[in-house]
C-alpha cells in the first residue's frame, strides 16, 4: 500500500509545529510497512488532487491566511471535488476557518472556500488554552492546544469534539470543537495534534487507505508513549478525574 500526502503551503501555514502532524502520519505508516510520500506544495504549485490521498492544511496568522486564501480560491473546484469524493483532509485552525464560507475580522471579510457549511467571526479575547474533549467515535479523549481569535459556527454539521471537557472549542459557547464532514477533520487543535492523539492519526490513515484500497486493516502499534503524552494534558487540566473550570472565554 502507498499513501500520498499533500502538505499545502507549509512555508505559510505552520503554527505551533503543525508539521509534527505529518511526521506522525509518516512514522505510523512506516512502522506498518506502508509506503508514504509527502509532497510539499508552495503557493504557485499546481496541486495534483487526483494523486493525493490525504491533505494537510495548517494554521497561520490572519496575514498568512489571507495570502493562502486568495490562492486556494483558484483551486477551489478541484479541492471541492476531492472532498465530495471522500478525500481525506486535516485542516488546523487558520486552515479550518478557510474551509467555511468566510472569516470576518475587524480588517474585513476573508472569503473562504465554502467546502463545509460553517463560518467564523473574530472576537475578543483570543481563546488560548489546553483542550480536552470527547468524541464517541474515538476510544479515548482527544487533547490539544488552541489559540484563536475566530469563533466558528458549524450549524448542523457534526463536531470533531462533541463535548469539550476543558478549553473553549469552536466558539466558547456551544461546548463543541471542530468539525467532521465526510473524511474531513477541521479543528482548532494544535499541539501538534497527532503525536498526542494516535487514535486520530489512525482515523485519518484508515479513511485515506480505505478510499484507495477498499477494506484495510491497520496493524496495531505500541502507543505507550503517545498515550502518556495524551494523559499528561488530561492530568494538567483535571484533579481527581474532574476537570478544572473552563479557560477564560
Ligand atoms: N488567525 C486565526 C485566528 O486567530 C487562526 C490562528 C491560528 O491558526 N492559530 O482565529
């Protein structure tokens, strides 16, 4: 089996080590004997969605987001077809916001790609916190770190974190975090996310490989260290199994 990963614009979107997400995916493939190739796309490179199995779009400042957004709109139709066809995507923070209709800031509106029915408005204060959250599709908690001015509203879409136990999530109001749409995960969680959440890495690998090869089975790996990193964040945010009250909204 071979997995082709497209890393979109790592020179502009790579906040808080989003690149670590790629490392996680690559190592989890190699440890299982799955061939993996990562292609880093710069702003003017044409993106080959037909030869891509997994797209990573990282986070960035508002300025960098604006640059990327203008470019992404030019390849919107191909990106849209890829998503609708079940292509796997992990979009973090700034990249997540761009999947929606728009991101409003005091400097004006950034039009997004409208790949998913969601929108974002910037408000004060910035939401900065460790995050612990649940999703019953995953065997244990998902953890990460958020730092965003945007509040995202996902309407009737399925959230990535259906219950935020600690932290703010999409908007600090509805107790949810991120979005899941077809094989796309959009999330505010940096960390980087995947090294601390091997169950999320494997969800992405499964969805990408099964789209390409039909039913696949992922060899279980020894996740002792990864689970320890996950537990460390949970312990930091809780005492005796109860979570401290939520971070400032
Ligand atoms: N610029 C966006 C915000 O502040 C995203 C920031 C990020 O990617 N961390 O909401």
